[in-house]
C-alpha cells in the first residue's frame, strides 16, 4: 500500500494550523451559499434600468460588500470567505440561473456534491428564478446561438466554458503590493477628470466604465473596514486573551489593507486574499485569480522583516499554511450538465508559480520559494495548485527539492519551462519585458502575462471526433443526427492525402461554427457583463476607460483547448499504414470493425493496436503525422480576431473533458474502444507509449509547443522507480532534457497501479489518496469511475 494512504498525522507546522486544517477537511461540508444571489438580486432590482451596465455592476458589487456576511474562524490569521462560511459556494444567477432540478442534482450527487437547504431551495424558487431565468447569460446564449452550433455542441464536438462561468483566466501581478484601493481611486478620478467630450467620441462610455471601477474600489475598502470593525467587536467580548490580542492585530491589519498598500509580509498576504475574494465574488471566473509569482511578490516584505527581526521564518511559514487553508475552503462554484463533465472537481484552478525568472532574466528562486515548497509538501491540499518554473538558471537544489515533493505521490508540483513560457508569450506578440516580468502559468497549463492580459478559455475541441465525422460522412451516432459535412464515402478515398484533406475540411467547418459562437458570446459579455474590479487590476483598463471583458487589457487572447491529438494521430497512422500502404485490410473492413467496437474483428484490432507505429515512442512515422495535425490546428484556429480584439490561440489541455469526449465517441481506428476516455493533453494514448519516458518526451517535443498557449504532459511512475538519489536524479534529468527540447510542461503521478485498484475497491481505506488528473490534482475518491479507470490505465514508465 502507498505510504500516502497510511498517513494519518495531523498536517501543519503548528497546533493552530493543524486545527484549522482539521476544520477545513473534516468539519466543513460543501454546500450552496444563496446569500450572494439574494444580495445581487436586491441590487439589480434597485439599480437596473437606472444606470449603464458598468455602473450597475459596480453598484451591485459595492452592495454585496456592504451587506455580505463576514465570517471569522477562531484562530485564523487571515480573514475572508467567498460564501457565508468555509466550503459554502456562492451562485452566480446572472450567468447560470439554476433550476430546482439543478439544486436537487447538486444535493444528491455522490461526487462533487453541494448540499442545498430547504430554505435555499425556497429562495431559489420564489426569488432568484423569477428574476433571473430570462436574464441569465446562459439563457440568452441558448436563444442566440444557431442550430448548427447546438447540433455540434450536443454531439460533443466542443464545449463552451462561458455558459456557466465568466471570462477570467488572468493572474495578479505586483500592483496590489504597491498600491491600495485608495490609490486606484485616485488614478480613476484623474482619468475621469481628463475626459475630453469634444474630441473623444467615446468619452461618455469611458466615464461609465471608470465610474463602475471607482465603485468597486469603494466596495473593497468597505469590505476591509467592516472586517476591522467586526474583529474589534469580537475582541471586546472575547475571554481568551491570546485570541483577543490576535483579533485586535487583525483589526489593525484591516485598517491598512485593502485601502492602502501593504507594509508588512502579513499585510501583503491579507491584501492578496481580500483581492482574491473580491474578484471571485464579482464574477465566477474560469480560475480563482491566482497570485502569480507569489514568492517574488512576498520576497521584499519577507527579507526586510527578517533583517529587522520583526518576522521569523517560522511565523512566515505559518501564515502561508493558513493561506493554503483559505484556498482549500473555497470550492469552485457548482456546475451542472456539460460544464460539470468538462470540469468535475471542487478545485477552482488557482495556480501558484514558484521560482520563475525575474524581470531582468535572472533566477527568481529565493528563501520564500523554498518556504512555499515546504508549505506545499506539508499541507498536501488540492488547492492551491502549485507549480515550479524551471529555467536553465534555476539552482539544481531547487529542482531536486521540487522533485522530492513530486515523488511523494500526490501530484504536485507541476513543472513548467520558464524559457518556453517567455518564448510563447513573445510569439503571441508580448514584449520581452512584459513576458519576463509576469510570464506565468495559470489554471491548468495556460500561459499569460500577469496583470496585463485577458486570456480567456472558450471551451474544449474534440479533435478525434472531427475525424470520426469524416469516417461517418458527417453523421453522429451519439445524437443520431447529421451534424457536419458529408465529404464522401471513406471507401472511395484514393490515398492518404485525400483522406487528410477531408479531415482538414471537416475541422474547418467545426471550428468555423465554434468560433462564430465564441464571437457571439464574447459580444454578449462585452454588453451585459463588465467586470470593473478585474478591470482595475488589469493594465491598461483604467488608462483606456475600457472594461476587461471589452478589450481593455493590454493583451487579449482567446484559447481553444484541443483534446485527443494522440488519438487522432494514431488513428491516421493506422489507416495510412495498414489501409493505404500495406493494404493489410480494407477501409470497409475497418469501418465495420469500428461500428462493432472491434468485437469479432480480432485481427484488425491486433494490427492497429499492437502492430502500428504510435505517438509516444520517438517513431517518426507517427510523430510526423502529429506534426501535420498540429499544423492543421494552427492553420484553422490560430490568429483569428474576435470582437474585443482578442487573437485565438491553440492550447492542449483537457481538465476532465477527455472523459466526456470519449463517452460520446465510437471506437477509434487506433484500437481505442467506444466510450473510453481520450488521453489527456499531449500525453500518448494509454498503453501506446512502450519505449520509456525518454521516448515520450522526444515525441512530445516534435509538436511545436512554442506556438501554443500551453501543452500538458502527464507521466506516471511507480514509487520504486523514482526512489533514492538515483531516482531523484532521473526525474530531474527528465525535466531538464524535456525543457531543453522546448517542452512547455510536465507533471507526474508517482503511484503503483495496484494501489489505485485497491483504492477503487475499498475507497474507505484511501480517503487521503490524491492523484494528478490533468492540470490539477484531486482526491481519487472524488473522481468518477471512468476517470479513475483512465488514470489506472496510464502507462507506468521506468528508466530502463
């Protein structure tokens, strides 16, 4: 049995943290917090129709911060929850107005459930649904999007992120440590005063945007002041002298932040956390407003106070451990339907970058970087997701310490290539100064410029199903509809080039329909859903007087996340090799085998599964096809312009969507059976990578990752393979080698197959077992059976 599953000790470096961790893990039940929905409805009823959208959103946010519950956990060194208590998730009816059936499903789900009280159900029925059912973005989208979009969506050709969550993959830079919200108000007021109504025909719109931004800053200041008052009220009646003194200290901190810039390490952490809560209260974004280069942001405060003797390393670690618990207390807001299938997890995708390059190009590793590694290892929490950036300049000690944490077998940290991230950003049009200053990974593996870029995920693309539609002449057996182009009978294709041309034409059609839908949805967010707080925090929204959702950011990018490139590569290789070249069977025989899920077609299955070149083995026959598919995706997707000025970019990551996409597919020509999950990211098909991890990274590096917005690669080892100093050296060398070939990202599951099988059979004995899923980690018991099976079936590599 894995040592991880046997571990029962209370985690944390102090008794305070151990107790808070136990409360978070054992006493908190995931539930709905209806409070935000109620307050938002009250605000909209009060202000809607009287003000333009940016001012309406600003007033609504301020109303929320004036009236929301202030939760205080005894002993916590940090204030702030998204809901009315830990693990209580707010709803966002302006995006997705949940039905009562949705509430029942959330309450009754075995996995990723949210308990719903009868009172919450009553309020939803009597207050929320009557007001929001026709106003919600999801309702508007379903009415607006054309039939061909819905046909492809229902068939599982793609998903749409922005139906239930707002645009948001963006990350904090250093400005919240340099300015308070009072300072932001001064900047906004200066821009309002400078508006030129004679010569700037957009001045009136800018005024509305800036007024909305001012209102949210006022809301943030009120939030901090309310917590200061609350802490003093609690201290006045507190009998425990230690907690009374700590409450008064917290009140003093909240007197400073978020109104003013932080002056101490502790104030800096509270400043970030108030901002995190503010952004994720304003809008249910597709990440939890990550802190970006947290070690570099905190380093000046840490070093100054350590030198002065006003902070100890031990207390700094305790504060960071407390911050980790605050992250853990915030489950991703509830999802239903396809959105749940593409992201079935409580994780809200906050991703902390550690050890990244500094703005001058030198290594950013510091003592705070090592502190974060220690905290990550000690706390072993799903949130926040943690990564290390490794560059040629990273100390070998830092890489080895990160590898030590990774081989403990719970899926963190992930490893990112600093040089690759910077080159990707520059390829996408960022300046080298911006790329170096704040080039980070967020969410799963997405790359962007912290504090200066709106990089928005628009949904997943089922690449192998596009090829399936070619083989089925545009007919989808899952929905029993003709959903795409009929490009002719595959039996009549004369050669591989003709087959591939049909694949490219079908891809062009599917992507055209998706991007047209993306543009409609983006236009809706521009009109109805400004995010003034996120705009305040993102350059150059204040300067432009333009919202984050309307192109106000310095850089704007829209990602389409491609799933299953290994499956389609191997399927094309199987047809090219066995039908077109060697003629070991006919296209007709293959089509019949696929329809029958290979039952009764043992010879065809054996040929395509065992006797055909496959991606992941450093075999140029398959890898050349991978490159061709990658180039086709670039040709069809990359560089498109959107209404707010974004550029579309190819990305390779699945979250949990590779399971859903597999469910809606027939058997594939590479031997994958019907309904079986697709591989994650750019990882090889399960069982296809038979020549070891070095062959895998060589194959993966043949995909031009520097033109992507991220490419996820998972590898799996048994604990014995990475044990000892030799195992550690092998892991470190694999990372260095892959990154030398411009690999973007790699992460590891270090666990043996039998442990996972045992955990599936006896979940009660493995409550603490954590595994790497895709770009995040999760408790094995929280995963659906299909996803558990997919992780079990991943190839166990060795350094033979």
